[in-house]
C-alpha cells in the first residue's frame, strides 16, 4: 500500500512537471510534414518499420505591439526610429513617485483581438509584477497579467496549401491559451568598438499583447502559417500593424520532441524570431537537433536559444527561467481591470465613453481574412490559392473587386491580370497596391478593350506595360497613338496568311499529313507580321482554309 502511494505521488509530480512545460498536454500531435521543402532538407524520413519515431511539438508565444499613439501606462508617444530616449516619460524611466495610468485604447485592442480569436473575455482581469533585472528594464520588473489575463481559451484557424500545385487547402486549428496585456522593455545598443552598451528607453512601456498558443503544431511550416494568419487578423482589426522588421510582432517558439503516446519531451525556447520564414527554419532545425541529441543518447536541456539566420542554426543563450525566478506579485498601483458586457451592465455614474464595452467592440469587428477568402471563392469562383494571394497583399482584394465592378470580363480572367501582371510589377518595384500607377478603372478599361475585340491578348500586355510607364494615359489613348488596334481588314489578313503559307511549305505539308499542332507555329508567324494585332480566331480560320 505504501509503495503504491509513493508511485502515485511520483506520477502526480511528473504530470505537474509536464504541465509546467506545456499546459495543454492533451493536444493533437502530428508527424512532421514532408510536404514542406524546408522540413525535407533537414529532417530525413525514417523507415516505415519504425512506427514510434520522434515527432515535433511546437507552441508559440507571440508579442504583438498594440497599434496605439501612446504607451500602455504613460502618455509618451510611440514612434519607430525616433531619436534615442526622446520618447520617455518620468514613469517610463521609473523615477520615484510616478504611477501607471492605463491606456483604454490598449485594453480595447486586446478585447477586440480576443473576440476575433474566439476567446472568452474576462470581465475582471488583474495586473502583476514580473521581476527580472536587465539594463533596459529600469524598474527591475515588468507589469503584466500572470494570474488572470484579459482573454482566455481561444482558437485560431489557419490554412496550409498542399499538393503538387499547392492548390489543396488544409485547415488546421491551434488553441489560444490566453491574451495578456503587458509593457515592453527598452532596447540595449551594443557598441563593440568602444566596448559599451547604451540604453534606449523609447520602447520602454509600449503596450504589448502576449498571445500564448498551445503546443498544437508539429513543424515550422504549420507555425509559420499560423503566425501569418494571425498577422493578417491583427492588421485587419487594426490592433497591431504586424511589421516584424520593426519589432511589432516578435515570436518565441517552444519546441520539443517525443514519441506519440509518450509524455511530452523537455522543451527549448527559441527567442525573438522576427521573420515568418526564419520561424519555420528555426523550428525545423531545432526539432532535428533535439532528435539527433536523443538518438545519440544525450539529454535535451531546458534552455533558451537564439536563431542565427546566417548559419541556419539555433544557439544556446541561457538556462530557462522558472516561475519562481520571476517572483510574481500583484501590481499594487493598479486596481482590477473591469470590462462590461453592454451599456445596460454599466454601473450608475460610469460614462460609457470611458468604459470598455464588449458588445460595442464586437459590433465593430471587420471581415476577417478566413471569412474573406471563403467569400471570394464562393462569390467569384476563383481558385483557393488565388484567394490567398489577394488577401495576403494589403489592398489587393479591394483593387480586384473595383476592377470587377467596372468590367464585364469574368472574374477568373481578371484574377490573372491582378495577381500576375499587376502584382508582378508591384513586387519588381517594391510598391504597395495603393502606389500602383494603374488604377482599377484604368485596368478595367484595358480589359474591356480586349473583351470587346478591339485589341488582342498579346497587345493588351503591351498596352499594360506602356500604361505602367506612362501614368495618366488611358488604354484607348495608347492603343490609338501606337496603332495597336486589331487588324480588321480581312483582305489584308488573307494576304499576310497566304505569304506565311507560301514561305513555309514543310509546315504546310506536316499539317496536311495530320500534324495540326504545326498550325500554331504559322499563327505565331502571322502575329509577328501584324505585331500581335491580328484576331487569333480569324487567323486560325484563314490558315485552316489555306492548309486544308
């Protein structure tokens, strides 16, 4: 009896340790995807005879900078690339006697993000102090929400494109454990020449949302897709600009490996990854590194690591802190944060303009990326992969729909112009959709000229190029100036076709012997003679008559 009690207590202790690493131990575990070329290059498939191979388990912690003009607890402005220490209040510098004043905009942003991610919003949340001592944290602690965050128990649905043509959409879910408000730290600037470290406190106190994702993912491809979807959601909401290069979205990846059916392994944390592409590479490298360590008989250490994008490797930084290291305590200078369900629930004497009302925020939610993609596919009959391209580029959906409103051309034909010609030119010159020299009505006019038979498809692309370089000129003006309209003189087309037929007897002989594909070559020669201005349907008909 005593032995069984000891065994039970040890089992309970082990379970607590595991839950400390990953709070949701019952998550779905998947094998590492072999459809991702990044995974393929680093993780070699095991033999089919080894059913219990090691698989990756990935959870994410994401710090999203709240899109607010001022900081979380002070009136200091928030601006990227401002001169060092030019945006620092007395509170940000932790001068004695200063007190925090909560920014309502930041609370509303956190509630809106929680609603968009299907979270439960806590009507009462609490602030805590998290102690650690870095040079860029002047107070020696960070104000965060450890005990009771503003939002909990959410779900993010993201999609992966798989298959040979990446046309198969696979939807997956990752659970959101919580969303908490907290303040950012400053920034350490290392001067290697003088062997000095300088401190810039402009970022100190900037409002952050920390989103904690459960370990429901299995490789870098899934994590990257989840972060990209979250980035689009935050941008659609306006709660975070999501510019990773400016540190507005920073990702920490918790990575471990285990055999399915066995307890989760010891995790490592890969800190401050500032690119979706690097995130996928860092996770896949770390999974393979841990597999190699275990297969050599080693032990994975519970540590914090960094990703070196040049070498493509993760490198150790320090041992991982535990909860006891942070010495959490209630924040004494901030009362509980209260949000209200609707105006009817507001206590007497509370100004609705000063309160955070969930119902009002819920009514203001925009169309989210997943819903928008489904609507585009169902409404216009475009391919799923095209809907991803449209939604991924800021302003491209609105551009596409504006073109459709001004032309009779089918959506499936318009989508090619928008995603290939327009987007291709924008990418080449590093321009946003709003900076396009060709407006939606201008592109619609060009497509109408092609649709009504005034210009050929090849000429339409020539006109597009000239419109791009000659901003302001319409498609009709360019077509007239350069005499690019279709050749409408049938006698002239007959003469050109006859000339091509007479000068290529071998091709004509091949066509008459049943090789109809050669006719395309003759059509190309006619188009060359007419500089792409011949109606291809008419040209084909004339050539068929002359080679029959």
